[in-house]
C-alpha cells in the first residue's frame, strides 16, 4: 500500500504478486492491484482485479467504491451508479463523503444535475465546510439561476481562504448576476 501511495507502481505490483502467490485468496491484494493498474491505464487488467476482489469479498465497500470510480473514469458512468448506491447504503463505510462526491461527479458526467445535487447535498449535510462540495453546489445553483443560493455556497469556500482561479471567477459571476459591484471589485 505504501509503495502504491508513493507512486512506486512497479514495486507495489511486485509485492502484490508475492502476496497472491502466498495467499491466492487475499482480496485486498487484488483490490490494490486494481488501483495500481487503473493508475497505469491498464484498464482490462484493472477491471479483472477489481471484479476478483469483489468476488472474494462481496461485502467490502472499498472494493465496490473503487470499482465504481474505475467505471466512471472509463466512460461507463451508468454502470457505476448502482455500485455507488450500494456503497452509500453501507452504514459502516469509512469514507461516505468520498463516495458521495464521486457519485456526484459521475452523475455530472451523465448530465444528471439533479442526482449530482442530491449527492452533494448529502455530503454537505455531513461536511458543511467541504470546499469541493460547496463549489459544486454553487456551480449547480448558478446554472439553475439561483444566484442567492450560489452565493451562499461560494461564500463558504471564500471564508476558508480558498482563492483558486475557478472559485474567484465563479464568485465574480455570481456577484455580477446579483448586481453587487462592490463585491465584484473586492
């Protein structure tokens, strides 16, 4: 895992190979191999490993989430959504925010803004200060023409001193729509 996290894919794959030769039913090794192969764009082998990990441990929500994200990253968003839903039903899943954000991103790729907003709002209810969630809810509100709501979310991001170009540009567009030239100037 540490080799993978450090971007040392070759070493990670060698360690995984050794682990699976000792214990061929080690689901975690296949799940990790899926991640490594996904990062190295070996799509076919990554999918094989994700599926094998889920076959060995079908209740492991990490495997399910990673496979859902893999599908979303490989233009198979519709197929990914039921996997995200399965993960989000797991009350003991350690990182539901990550699954909510990824499900929302995948929904946006499907042009399903309503579903994306639902996932982002679920995330907002758990982590109201999450900048990614607030930026995305602001964008969605802006696109729907709800500029006051868009301002509410973007102001939460700006209070965290996050002044990325896209955040500032969105804030300027919102203030222009609200005709607040003083806020635009600041």
